[in-house]
């Protein structure tokens, strides 16, 4: 039996609502549940807030109290002194703990300096966002000089990490280094809840332009014209100004009674178990965690086939439908098809459940264990 590892995760905080926060908490708890490894978490601005998604008490917490000024860049003069404290305090913890593995979760200063300040330790750089936009700008030579310099430093640093981990195969083409591996995000497979599926199509994600809710509202106008007894529920918070614009868009189309902005929920699984179809209208998704969460609850998804997540999670016509990005007509057509064909909706939902099981926490932790087993002797 191999010796347990001491694993140190670095992230900014785990008290806010968000996909990265939820996934990181799930993984930390998974390490505790399925392995004997010693797990440590370093945050830079937890600010004594409770952990949003319930962190296992056996995870050892170290908050550096850096508390960056969030209205300016990490790399501004206002934050320079804070970054110096960050490096000093993190180095102190690393010297004290002597971890076998350090995992960086968020992008930021730590990703630039960590591989240069540690020795005799496996370093992992986790990516939770797609590199597609950076890749496009870089090749089009449209990146401002300062940002280009930061990107260049980041690319040099990532080559010094032992491994960079991305969420799907589609992301590999955006990396030039040869130390990139694919490990998808885990989900907690919910206990099945038997409910009557209501005439509800559900979307979930932060209120942000990248989520393409304007296209979804356009599509819903066509759906609602034929199926006025169905309602679209949108869960999430974020940009208050954008939400008002979206609400005005719905009102202008006389959909204010057929589209409901539901805010944040602490029980998204229950929402999925009582809905009939999941829809995703994003411009891009690095993984599409919400797709797998909906699948685990038996919902087929209709999603824009945007870069880079949905196409890796949805098999068209098997557990959902992939449609042309930013095409409201195609989105509405597929939503209407599922509404009008409950048997197909049920079959796709059952297939979705089978697909979601591949992302169970135990399976993903096993993938990480295999990665560490192969790396720890190459420190």
C-alpha cells in the first residue's frame, strides 16, 4: 500500500457562489472520503466567512489574509505589496508543511511564481476556464502589450509546472507545452427523487453575457407561441444591470409571465428533479458543470455546441441535443421537439443519468490518484 500524500490546494476563497468554488469543495471532500491523504487548503481571502458548499472539517485550513483590491488588476501597483506578502506567507507554509503535491486552482499571481519557488514537490496547475479566447487573440495579434507580457510569463510558468490539468480533450489544442493532462470535474451523484416533472425548462448559471441568455429569451418567444403552458426558469445571479436588460427584453416580447428569474438556489438538484428539460445558451463553456448536474437528475439538455464543453458531455440525439451556437431558431426547434415528444424526452433523460455517472466523485478522485502515483517519483 502506497504512503499517503500531503496535498496542498491553493485558491482565493470558497465562500462565494460559483462553479469553481463548488467543484473545489467537492474534490477536497472527496479526497477526505476516498483516500487517506492529508489535505490542506490555502486561501488568500476567506475573510472568516463560512464555506459556501460545506467543507469537511478534516481539511486543514490556512488563510493568508492577502485580501487583494478587486477593483484593479492583480498586477497593479496597488496590489504589488500584497503579492509580495502572498509569496512570503505561502513560502512559509510550504516550508512548514513540506507537501508532496501543490495544486493551484485559480489563475493569478500564484500561477506565475509557484513553479519557481518550490523544490522537491509535484506542482499542478488546474484550469477551470477555456483558453479559446486567449488563443484567438494571441494568433490575431490583438492582445495589448501589458496583457501580452502577462500571458507570455504565464505560458513560460506553465511549462515549469509538473502537470497542467484541463477539463476536456478540446482544450489540449490551446496549449503548446507537453505537460497537459485531461481530468474532468466531479459531481455529487444525487439520490434519486421521484417527482412529477413540471412543464418547466430550466437554465442555470451566473447572469453574465457569456451565458447568452438573450438568445435563450429569443428562442423562448417561439416556444411559448406554440406551448404557452410551459415556463422558462433561469437560476443564478451576477450582473444586476444585465438582468434588468434581460427582464426588459422578456417584457418587450410579452414573456414576463412565461420567463422567471429565480435567483440563486441552494438545492439545484430539486429544481432539476421537478423540471423537464435543461437548456444552455452560452457563448463558451470550459466544461459545462451544469450539464452533468442536470444529467444526473435525468434531464436531457439542449445546448449550443459552443467551445469547448458541451460537445464533450452531450451526445447529440442520445442524451440531449447540440445546436448551432447563437442560433435562436435552432434552439427553439429542439426545445419544441422535446416538449412535443415526452417518450423521447424520457429516453434521453435516462441516457443522461448513465453518462453523469462517469463523473462521480469516486471515479474522478481515482483519476487524480493515478496521476499522482505516476508523478510522485519524478519530483
